[in-house]
C-alpha cells in the first residue's frame, strides 16, 4: 500500500533539510514581514467613512439600474419600466458624483486653510523687521 508522504521517512535528508548556521533554533512567525501599523485617532475620520459607505451603496444601485433598465427594455419589451429604472440609475450616479466632488472640494479647502495657517504662523521675524527698515 502506497501512502502519500510515506516515502519521505525512508529517504536520507537532502541538502535542503539541513539547517544553516544563520537559522534560529525555533521559528518565530512574528519575525516575518514588517510591523502592522495601528490606525491612530487622528487618521480616522468618521464623517469620511460614513460618506464612503453611503456612496458605495449609491453607486451599486446606480450600476444595477443603469444595466438593468436597458436590458428590461430590450429583452423583455418593458420599455416604460426600463426607462424608469435607467433614469433612477442616472439620478443615483449623478448624486453620488456630486457628493464625491463636494467632499473632495471641502477636503482640499480644509487642507489649504491648514497650510496657510501654518505658513503665516511660521514666518520668520526677520522678514517683518525688514519691512520697517525700508
């Protein structure tokens, strides 16, 4: 009777089974790869996460309606229902795009406000005193 894996016990150990002098005595799985970073409180934005989940749902509905509407109109002959479902998809896609663009603009304006506040706070005093000497 031939058992898979049974042949390995009868053969002499090969070159690959020999331990190197650089190998540790025991294998530590924690030593593999980089450390996994933990998100800090400042990296987490609850508003952005909530908007992301809502937009995923909106775009999924839009994709379903944009594909299902024309199929109903063409294959089933239900043109009125197909057009209505397609329009729901267009409206959902438009809303999702509008909300995403609005969020990006708000985020950019917040970043720009933060950068201008940092640059005005970190202006050297010599620049201000140079204007008075003119």
